[in-house]
């Protein structure tokens, strides 16, 4: 990992003329995207506070220490995203449930308009809505579980 991060530092951070924190944050997020591209993995990006803390220490350190600090920052903050079980189960279960719901809805006179929606459109829409509902429910639950978090923070 240190060889990869050292190369990323030399090719991306060292060559760019980074003038402020916003540019630096964009570069860091680009690097996180590049880390997952060859292996088709997705890595969770570091939090805004982590990037800001690293930026502050980076600006105070000498040129020789910047590369070592970058390698340490990347190795400490690279976390591969893990699939959420509830999302996986919903993604698998929702399509057949949506088909059955549509068949049942077609027999109810008040829901006869559902016949006009083709299965090709109905099933993916129902699946996406179910996944969004789970995501929102988890976010809402995390707010209740962690009331001390700021409005824009999310628990890791």
C-alpha cells in the first residue's frame, strides 16, 4: 500500500498546485476514487474533519515529511465499503414482492390503473423505492441513536 500511495503522492499531490483546502479536498477524494478503480472496489472516503486535520498538519510540516504523512493518512483511512445486509436482502426480496403486489393490485378495482404500468418499469421503481426507504430509515434511526451528532455528521 505504501508503494501505491507514494506513487499517488508523487503523481497527483506533488504535481498539482494546491492553493487552498477546497482544492486539497477534491484531490483527496479523487485519490480515493482512483484507489478503487483498478480492483473494482469501493472505499469509504475520509470524513471532512479528517481531511481538514491532515491538511492543517500538512501545511505546517516540512517538504520531506509531507510524503510520509500522506502515506500514513491514506493507510489509516482506507476502509473498504461493506455491503449492508438489509440493503442486500431488500434488493433480493423486493422484485418478486413487487410482481406479486402488482398482480394482486390488478384485481382490485380501485387499483386497476396499475395495469397501465409495464412490469419492466414497475419492478425497478419498486426496488429503488424500497432501497431508498431503508436508507432513510437507517439514517433516521442513527439520528435517534446518536443525538449528539451535528446535523451534517453521519456515524461511521
